[in-house]
């Protein structure tokens, strides 16, 4: 499939600009064709003003038509077939089956948001009927619902070339809510990004969406992203990436003359607490699950279990030994990018200074970005004394922390920064005995799992992929699951509007047959009398 | 009723500290007894750590018991009787009937949140049932709901000594969501604040709530507020006040090592657009309504209509003349505080430099903080050329802007900053002809009114009292209405939890009989089978 290597500014291809870069195959180190052209400042500005123009009409496209648009994008992505799989595999070194399953997830996610639009309750439509008889003054008719924010910028992530990139969860939820989207492609997979962008632009054109509803920007560095976050037309940002990068962009978004919502999913060590009963009952089984989980995708998931906590015991020693043995069966891994690879290498070195390396499979660094798995071990006291041990280390490694007492385990939990997840391996008795630990974790994380592993995030209605800082920049939001749409909308209230001037969602007849809150009660019924009746 | 003049740190009275100040009667300029003591740094820290301790238990108090707590606060405030009215009147110069009606609003608001807790759908409970048969991997049971954030700091507002102060909407919604609250009292009405704080503390004790669920801090300056916003135990802030003060605190909240949600309601000119048909049909009637609205409460409402826009016409001239005549019947006004009074005086002076003063009732500045109403007039071109005319001027004044053309009117609308409200006076024909104006305003404001006036904010389910920056610091939120509770909560997800370890809201049996989303469908039914059944 032919690649142009040029940005998409609305429906148009950008001109071939002066800034150029190529993707690299992480498995071989080879540069891939073609050259990609970084967008010029003028093109970036044009994408933003085109998005602002598109907002005027796209924000008024019906829920049904937006659902159709999302479903068309899903089908177009599937129709890219093996060309997409081949390109994504060569740009990421992720196995073809992983790419196929990620493609399925991406398409299903778009369809799920289409379902959400048609079900309609997400807009939180509310109607407080008028009461002309109220004393001392009549009560007016007040209605409100969520409306889109405006143009949204999305930063593609390196570790999910499809599901958290050009047509990933951020884009799907922002488009679903009625916002135009400008994607800053991750420079590690520009070809994959271009293919998916074509699928979106084709869908926009075939569904009659306005020019500017979607643009794709290339840039190897930070110039384009910085300019987009600061552009006055941009009203919100979705980001998945590093803590340093996310925090920097967050500060930019906050220090604009008009600050805007900024959603970064950044950094998490996803602590796993193995409680005494569970450790006694099924330590070896837990070790196996942990090994799979922290090496899955070469340990490059934001939900990778990076810290494993136990109280000290003979079984805890056996767990460490077991994990070390499992590592012998780990082959070598290919990491996504040069920067991930070098951060992993230096991270392992640093970690070795403050904790004991119990297993480090011999590194093979050639050809490509190869690395081996490693397991470290520390005591609770040493973990508390060395804050660097609590930092995320991207790649196939984890750290066992053996606490001397239950009290120390709780102290470690209290000292944790915000996390996407925490996991408990626990018997029912453990859970009852550690209710205080559960209460601490509830304040620290977005998702608590019992007897599972944090990798593998279900895309559904109830999922929360978020958490307190630094897991994300906004603990009120999730970037996975249908609640993600709420990030890109705000309530707008209509007082004493003639029904014809109201959005369909708020009209008396409830033409979309959605759930609404009328005078405080949830109902799908139409309103027969707009005013309260007094007998 | 006896006043101590001392902060409440949880259930305890603070010691009389070195920093002291007194309230002033704005109508007379007289200092009021007693002296109030600014909280010391140690007391501020103690209030925050006590709140953090209280959070562990208060966040687990049942919805029913929190509802009871809120209703007890409401009753206790009502039981303060005329002592509260007398004190609030002498501290604010607001008329006793206004204070009584604000007390009613405050109590009703607390009871409304109690209703919200018992109805229960606000927690957005969601359950995605397990599917053990799913291929390639089983689907886990995933459940989630909104949980409280942690200790919240609330800044009392000068212009609503009850409804936006110690037990106002911020406190009511934060307590309702399950968060301890520390109120920084506005120094203009410390006596009123102390009385209401006593009502809350008494309710907390009689309802068995934990010590630290509520504290009240006095400080004449900014030291206490600054320390509270930066305190690591604090997880969110609600503020109502000036743009300068709100923006400064917003920056502090954002630049913490762990940034926290910050909700400031700050600045709005609440533009009123009088469209040609409505102006022709009922210009004089609109002028009367405007006069009442911009002088109500001495023009010290955040929803005061500060800008009135028309296209130029003979009727627009008559409107200006009519407003000028109505001003002759305006008596003099007493403003709330010295700083409001001096800002109003200098604001009028500045405004006179860039616009034409068509009526300024002779100022009476003695005794007390007296001021007169004023109306200014400008052209659309001059308004666009002088950005200071678009700034909020607190007090009984408004600015008429006569635009030369429809296009200029739209340009002025596009140039507006974010607003709490915009109002249209319009016939049905006007509304149809100005659909583009409505679309512009929808992006600029939290609430759009047709043929009404923005002052008088209904406390209900559908109200939105918010809007894009600088109207508020977070356009996704409202500080009035039941949606205000959403500001102080975040989603937490429980994966594969035994049902007994789940919050009641998420248990299979639905013991609270609340609305929940199960596999994407809203229902109040219990779950009989936790897993999807395959036939």
C-alpha cells in the first residue's frame, strides 16, 4: 500500500516540508521507506483553524450520523487488511497476532462508542420543568446536557500503534462526543499512522463530515505537539506517554491564557500485593501469572506489574526463587524505540545499585533493540529509603519488595504515588483481614483487582483506566471504556427555550427515546406537559 | 448569640491566635464585635491532617447517613433563627428578607443533596458481567462507581454569606460526595460564618460523624488560603470570588507536586442580546427587567447582566434613554466590602474614559460603602477596540453596546471570553434568524436564556452555573445544581471482587435499589447471575 509520508490537513495532503524522518524497524535497526515530512508551523495552524471551522457543523451532526461515521472508520481500518499488520509489525516489532488483536480492539472500540451514541444516556440530559404558580417567583423551565468542547489534540502512543494511536480510544471518544480531532502521530510508527488516517479521512468524506473534522500531523520532535497544545483553537488534549513528556505538556495546557482540560496517562507501577493466605495456597501459580504479565508485550504496557509486595516469609523467598527460574525460559525481547531501549538499559543499571538483582537474562543488544528480562528484590525498609525504586521502569522487569511486617506493608502502600491499578492476591480471609489495605489503595488507584493481573484492560462500560497523579493528570477521567467520552464534553444549560430551538435530546417529545432525568427522576418517557400541573 | 471569634479545628475551638480582625457594617462603617482570630499555621496544618484522618471513615459512611447529616445541618441553620439574619445583615448590609431567602435556599440545597444521595444514581454505578466462556480469554467481572476525592477546601464568597459560604453549594456537594471540608471563611462576614460552622459541627456530633469532617478557618489575608491549597492532604478546592484571586489560587493548585482539581467561579459579564424583533415588540419592558436585574443585590451577583448588545436602530436609542430614566428611581446602594466599593469607584472612572456615561446617579459615599447606579454606552467598534470594556465591573452598572450591523454583533459575540450566561431577547423569528448567534454562544457560556434575565439561579437538577474560562477555571463543572457533586468524586473500578468486599452500590443484590448500568443498560434490577449465561 502506497505511503505519501505527508501530513493530512483536513482532507488535503500537506506539502512535503523540510523536516524529514524515517521509521526504524526495532528488530533489525533498518530504516524503513518512505521519508515522512514534519508539518510546518503554517500547516499546524491550518489544521487547528480548519478544526475550529469544522466544529461549528460537526458539533451539530446527529448522534446517529456520528455513530455511522465511527462504524465506517472501524470498517475502513479492517479493510486495510494485512497491509496494516505488515507495516505495524515492521515499525514496532510487535508480533502480527498482537497487531491483529489490537486492530480488533480498535475497531470494536469505535463500534462501542457508536452504540453509546445511539443509546444516548451519556449526554446526561436533564429537564427541570417550569412551575408558573411557584411563589414568590415562577420557576423557569431549565434543561441541560453535555455538549462537545471543541477541537481536540490527541498524541499517539508508542506502545499501542492502533488502540492508543491515530484511531485509538482518545480519538474515538473525542469524535463520538462531537469534537474534531488533530492527531500528532507517534514518530515510531508513522506509516501505520498514515494508513489509519487515510481510513478516517475516507470515512469522513463518504459520510459527509466537514473538512477539518480530522487531521494528522507528523513531527519527529516536540515542536508540533507544543504548538498544537498552545493553539487558541484547541479546547482539550489527550496524551498517552511518559511522565516527563506528559507533565511538560500539562504545564503548557495549564499556562495558556485560557487553560484547557488536559488528559495525560503517564506513569504507573501497578503494585501487586500478595497476601499471606494466597501466597501459601498458590505461590507458584501466582509467580507464573506474574511472569506472563510483566513480560507481556516486552513489559511495555502501562499496566505492567512493576512492584510486587509481600510480607517476609519462607513462601516469599520461594516466590522470588520461582520468578528467577521462570526468567530462564524468557527469550530476548525487542523494545519499541531507541529511547525505550536506552531508558531500560540505564534503568536496570540504576536499579542494581539500590536493590538486589535476582535474575537478569543475558542481554542481547544486537541486531535491533533487544533486551532481556530482569527481576530485582528489595526489603520494605530499603524500598521506603530509596524513592527511585518506586519509579516506573518500562520493559520486561519487576521488583519484589519483601516487607518485614504487616505494618510496613501498609506504610509502603500509604507512600505510593497515584497508580492506574493495584492488585491483591488474597483469600477471602486475607481480604477481610486487610480491609485497611483495600481502603488505602482505593485512594491511590483507578482500578483494584482481586486475584488477577493488571495487564489486559477490558474495553467496556465499567472500565476505569485512570488514577491519581502521576498515573494520569486528571483522576476524574478514564482513557479506556465508555466513560472516556465524558472527558471531551461539558454541560450546557438552556433556560426557557422554545422546544424547537432545543437540541433533540432535550425536546419534549424525546424524539431520540433516550434516558433523561426529569424533575430528578430517570425516565425514557416524553414530556406531555412542560409545566408542573397544580390541582 | 455568643460569638467566640475563633477557628474550629474539627470539633475543637482554636486558641485565640495573634492575627486579629473585625467585621465592618458596610452601611455604617462601624466595626462589629467580637475580634476574630486568624488561624495559625499549626492550626491550618492540623485541620488538614484531621480531615485526612476523617476521610478514612467519612468516605465509608453510608449514603443514608450522609443524607441525614446534611438534613441535620439544614435544620440547625434554620434553628439559628433571627440571630443569623441579624448578624448577616449587619455584616453585609443585605436586607433581612434577602438573607432569609438565602437561608431558605441554603437549607433547601442541603436537602436536595440529601435527596440525591438517597436516589443514588449520581454514583454512576456500572457493572460489566463476567463471561467465562469468552474466547480467546475469559471476560472478567468489572464494576465501577464514583468515590470521593479526599479533603476539600472551600472559600466563602463575599456576596452570598450563606448560599456560597460556609454551608453553601460547595460545602454541601463536597460533604454529600463523602469528603471532609475545610472552609476558609470570607473575612467580610466572620460572625455569620461562625454561626453556620457551629450548626455544622453540632450536626456532625449529633449524627456521629468523625472529628475533622468539618473545620472553619479565619484569616483576613491570603496566608491561610494559600497554605490550604498547597497542603498535601487537600485533594480539591472550591472557590467563588474574583478573577485575580481565583486565577492565583488555580496556579497554586496546578503547580503542586501533585496537582488537584480546582473549581473557581470567577468572572462573567453575562451578555444580553436584544434582537431586533423583540426590541421592537417590547423594548420598554426589557429595559425595566434589565434595570431590576443589573441593580439586584446592588449589582453584586456573578450573573449580573454587565453588557447589553443591540444592533443600532431608533429602538436601541429609546432603550438607552429608557434605562437612563429608570436610573432616576434607583436609590443609593450599599456595597459589600471596602474592596468592592473602591473597585467599583475606580471602575466607573475608567469606564467613563472609553465609553459614554448616559446616566450616573449622584454618588453618596457616606456613611458606609454607598454607591450609585450607572449606565454606559458604547458602539460595537469601540467595544471591539477597548478590551477593558469587556471586563466584569461588580456593582450596579451595565454597558449598552450598539453594533452597527448584524455582522458586527456576531463579531462581538465571537470575541467574548467565557461566560456563566448569555441571554437572548428574541421573537421566534429572531431565534430562527440568529441561529448562528446561538451556536456561537453555546461555545462561550454555561447557560443560555431566552427572554429572561440571568440573575436568579435555580437550584435544581438541570442548572449549570459554570462556563469556559474565565467564567470558571473548569468548564466541565457547575457550582450550582445537583451536578455540583460530580466535582468532588472520581471513578474507582473493582475487578473480580467478591461481592461482600464491594461497596453496597455495586453488590449483586442492589441493596440500595439504585439505578445502575449493567452491560450497558440502565436498570434498577438486582443481578441474579453475575456471569453472562451461554445457552
